[in-house]
């Protein structure tokens, strides 16, 4: 995510760093950054059945875009 969004701070290599970045999104939406305890991604869309599509790095050792549960994730608006 750090490379994708051009964030220079090396602390952004740790997913939880992102939890304090940006402005609260008050829920998931396309374009929001979502942060779990050990992972971070960006919501890029929604499936026909309502699941959120998230693009993230280091997901199975590569960048992937796939439906994911955002339950328990912190969402914030980008740009910050």
C-alpha cells in the first residue's frame, strides 16, 4: 500500500501504521483503505452479492484483487 499510494514513511510497511492515517470513513466504500491487524488494502468495488472487492499486496505473496470480508477492519478515506 505504501508504494501504491506513494507514502514515503518507512513505518507504513507495518499494516497497523495505516490505522492512524487519513480520516475515518464511517464504514466501507469504494476507494476506502481498510486495515486489519496484519493487513491493509483498498476497496475497489463490490460483487453482485454485496461483498467488497479489495486490492492488496502480500496477499498470497503477490498483489491481488478479490472479494474479502471487511468485518473488524478499520476504514478510512483516501486521500488523507
